[in-house]
């Protein structure tokens, strides 16, 4: 009976180790995808900001109320 308990304990420990590796792998892939999403959204926002500034410069208009058209 002791051998059966020891075998089950060893099996449980092996499953715990493999499960830990799998959990770490899943978490790192999840965080990597989150970082890529945030990076992409930031790049799009930056491109929109630069595009708006260039548009305003090329258009030659200003939001200054003191400037008359």
C-alpha cells in the first residue's frame, strides 16, 4: 500500500510540474499577445496624431480665434 501511495504522490508531483510549465507557457503567450495589441493600438494612435498635425499644416488653417480668414 505504501508503494501505491508513493507512486500516486510521484505522479501527482509530475503532473504538477508539467502543469506549471504549461501554465507559464500559456501566461507568457497571453501577455505577449496583450503587448502586441497595445503596441499596435499605440502605433495607430500615433499615426493618426501625426496625420492630423500634417493635415492641419498642409491645409494651412488654424484654430486660433484671433486669426481671421
